[in-house]
C-alpha cells in the first residue's frame, strides 16, 4: 500500500480541549487518545489544544496536536488572550479559523470535545455546522468530567450560550468521566431528561501508565525519612498553597520535618518557583518543575498535599494514598465541591483556603503523616474511564467504517443500548 492509499483510508479521530486553565482537559484527552491509538493501530488522533506549554505529556505514535493561541479563564464563562498582544477579537478569529480548517482538512470520523460543547466564545459552532452538512458526518462525542461548577451556574451559562441546543443538534453521545453513584452529573446539570439516552458514565479517567513500587522509587530518590509530596497540577495557581506548605516546613525545621518534594507544574511563573527554591534552602526539600512518571512520585510518598483537581485526586484514589487537599477557591465551585464530597466519603483530609497558615499546615502535615484511619476504601471509584472511553470510540470507528451513515440513521433505535 502506497502513502496515498494510506492517507485515503486513514482512520481519523480529532479531539478538542480549550485549556483555559490548568492541564486537566489536556490530560484526559491525551490519556484517551493514547489508548485509542494503541488499540486501533491504523488510527491517527489529532488533538486541538490551547495549553501554553504545548502537549506536555508524552504522545505515542499516531497522536499529534495543533496548538491554538492560548487563553486564560478569569471567571466563569470569561476568557482572555494569555500571551498574544493582538486583542480579543483577533484571538477569537485565529482560534475559530484554525479549528475550522483543521477539521475540514483532517476530515475526522469521530470528534471528541472536552468540557465546553460549543467551545469558548462559541468557537466550535462553525465547525459543528460544517460537519452537520457533510453526507458522511462524523460521530460527535462530548466528554464531561464529573463536577463542572455549581449546578445553577452551569445551567445558567449553558442556557445563555445555547449549549443545550448545541448538544441536542450536534452531539451523538455524552461521556461522563465519573460514576453516577458518586456524583450524578446528569441530574445536576440538566442532562437527565431528553439527553438521558446519550449519557454514558465511563468511570474516572486516570493515567494507566505503569508506576514503580514505593520501595523502588524511594531507593531511587534516596529517601530515608517520611516523604511529603506537594503537587499542584499544571501549577498556574498552585503557588499560594505551596508557599504555605514551604513555610510550614520551615517552621518545623530540618530535624523535625519530613523530607519533601515539590512538583510545581510547568505553568507556574518562574519567579514564584525560584522563591520556593530560596525558601527550601537548608531544608530536606527538592523543588522540581515537571516529572514524566508522576504516579511513581506519588506512590513513593507517605502523604500527598494537593489541590482538588480531577486528575490528581483520582490518581490518589487509584494509588490509595493519603491526601491532604487544599481546594482552589475559584473561579468555579468545582474543586470545593469535589473536596467536600471526598472528605465526606473519608477519602481525603481537607484544609480550606481561608484556614491556611504555616502553623495550621505544620500541625496538619504532622498529624496526617501519622494517621492510619484514611483513606477508606470506596468500591464505587472506577479508574478505568480512559480505557472504557477508548473502547467506545473504537466501536464507533468500526460502525463508521462499515456504514458511514448507520450510526446517525439508526440512533433512535439504539438509544436504550447506548445508555449505561
């Protein structure tokens, strides 16, 4: 088979993540894309991303990305250009044009959209309308993490932006990256009525990369005492939490305090990272930017201090590690909601941002390092969401190959089947 024949018969999947804050959306799509590319060897997955640092996570053969101009979320539903000095309207136009042309040329059989059904500023709508007009229109799937924001905030925003209408018109299935028994995403965000047949709770999307044992990793890191890992996801807003942790360790001193590794994340400002390194002088503390085997570092720790982001907390549960959680205070209620839910289930300990102080943190760190009463085992936590999402996408690709219009023409007959 020559290169032209390979191109003509390519299996193409496209993903979209707006990436206005942090790395969560990018990590979920990367996990699913990587599994799918391995599972369907002739597939190509093209990710459209807005992360300022690019793809960040390792990509296997078959997966690549297009970088959109970066934006930053200032409050619910409000995004601004992050780096370019070209103004809001030109940034919007650039993103819309890039997405539209990529969709037109790549011609995907499946489009997986993370979190924002119409895209920020409605930037996906021109592409969704174009795909709707195609005789071989792709299957379009919406992927939502379990907790979005306060339900009333999300419902109001979705009504204002025409999101419910877009889901009704353009989307074939909705993947919920969670478990209904833990948090009923459909009921909270108005998706359990007319959209119920499209819903598919796939479980939590966690990295399935292998990780090293606690002893092996501790030997490699040459850890001799209790180990504290402080991590803040992408790190864009992790500095206040990490600063209080560092001050707490200084208060404890090098003799009484544990060993610690801070992973600041690639999105933390350089000046903030250097300030943490200055404060770490004289302590048993290492300050790192990013590590590829994040799970191994978490597994080596006796206690993980983190914010309440989706990815980190479900990694904690997968590893069954003790976690001291300091949820982000805003701009959405997502982390506060998740932290309260996990604390109520006995899965984590929690300190609210308004309670932060070096003394409070020092006491919490030492107490949690010695505690043995958490995390409790929660059988409802299913960390195979990435695999299940990829499995379903692979099924949809088979349908698209055998009969490009079969899925859409037969959807009404299959609605009971896809609900689950």
